[in-house]
C-alpha cells in the first residue's frame, strides 16, 4: 500500500536525489532555486519518490494532521481591479453574484457553518482594491462576536491594507490576513496592471508589523514559467509566511484566462512538493482548483500539504464536505484544531 511505503520512507536514507534533498532540508539546509526548478521539471517516473520525500518533511512538522479552512465570500464582484484570473474583476463577464458586504446575521451564519464543518479558521473575503470604512467597521464589529460565539480563528482577506487598517484588524481580534502574491514579481504585470507586486508585498509587511500571521500563496497554471513558480515560493519563504494556499487555475468563462488549461494532476503534485521543500515549516493548503485539477489524485496531495478548504471557494464550487472527511479518514490522517 502507498501509505505503508510512505511511512517506511520516513526514516529512509535512500540514495535517491529526492530523499537526499529531503534529508538535507530536514537537517536545516535550505532548498536552492535550482533544486526547486528541478522538482517542477522532474519526470512522472520520479513522482512517487518525490511525494514520499516531501511527506517526510510534512510529517516532521505536521505529523498526520489536516487543518480545515472555511471560506465566506462576504462581498462579491464589484471590483475595480483587472486581475486576469478573477471572475470578480472589472474586466470579467462571468455571470457571478454581485453584492456588497453581507449582513451581520449572514456572516454569523457562515461562522456557524464553518464550525459545523470542523473548520478551525473562518476566512472572511471581500472583493475590491481595498476595504472602505464601512467594510472595515463591519469586520471590526463581527470578528469579536464570531470568536466569542464559535471560538474560530479569523483570517481576513480584504485587499490592500495600510498600516492603520492592519492595526485595526489586529485590535479587533483578526488572527491572520490573507493577501496572495499570486505569481512572481517578473510575471505579475502579465496578470494585473491596476496594482503592482510590490503593493501586495507592502500589504504583507503592514500585516506583519501589526502583529498578525501572514497567509499568502498564489496560483499555478496561468501561463507562467517554472522559474516564476519557484520565484513566488522563495518570496513567500523570505517573508516567513505562516500559511500558504496554493491554487491551481480554475479558468472561468468570461475572464481573460478562460479555457486556459495548462495543468495535469502530476504537475499539481510537483508544485505542491516544491512548495513543501522550499517552505518546510509553513502550513501548505491545497486551495482553489483542487477538485478540478487533482481529481482522483487528491489524496496524494495531502501527503504533501496539510490543509484544505472545506466547502466552496469564492465563485466556484468545492466537493461535498463528507468526501473530504472520508478522504482524510481513509488516509489515516486526523482533522486538527476543529472547534466542534
């Protein structure tokens, strides 16, 4: 069985290049950029050994635990930015719901559902360049209520934040802020022109200065080169990001990237392995596009990553939560930190 083979490899010191690299990383030596690129360019014949090697790193820092996140699209559409991948951007014709920030009752109901679905973290996401004052006050009001009633951790994804806004979120009880880099510094102008890569980095620095954890990742499959994916992984490493959601482009009709399908399941697994080698201590989450691109190979992903979203994403559907629970149980893993 694969599980047995992977377990056996935990203490393996086999001479394969991937096992040797895992040993080196576990001994405290960082993965190099050249090694990271070689992971993405490895062959299908090497894939099981690569996954086994990545599992040794995952197991060292996260054992057999899986942390669940629940995402609430608290404001949909109406965004002035031109991110090519996003169905909510100003250049998208995708037929999605459009609404301003949800009411207190709807946000609380989302928190209830997050707790019922065994999630440890409730992610409040709004579309837009940056939160306006009404949206800031709504988040500041609802977060203490959610934490008191359901005991959930809160991750806020509100767009670009200045220092004062970040400090206000910290004071309200927000635990971490999500703001994805999405791709490399070099490739960023190919997917967005209304703000810069550095704008995103500055938001993360403002969040860190306010004393909150960083949640930041990106999207694979937008036409970037392997070197761009590696550059993003190293940017996240340099920022000491605690939580990395890795998305696989779910191309949506009506966006500039519609019908762009560059990935297969093995590519996705290689990307996850590379992020695990480069960021060994970071929580690694298989995010949007998991079901679409990994398909029957989803369980392999959890030998590398240690977190998933349970339920739907922003404007696309996820698989039924029960299928996630069964997958985790079948792997012999356990959900950690749930609040119910």
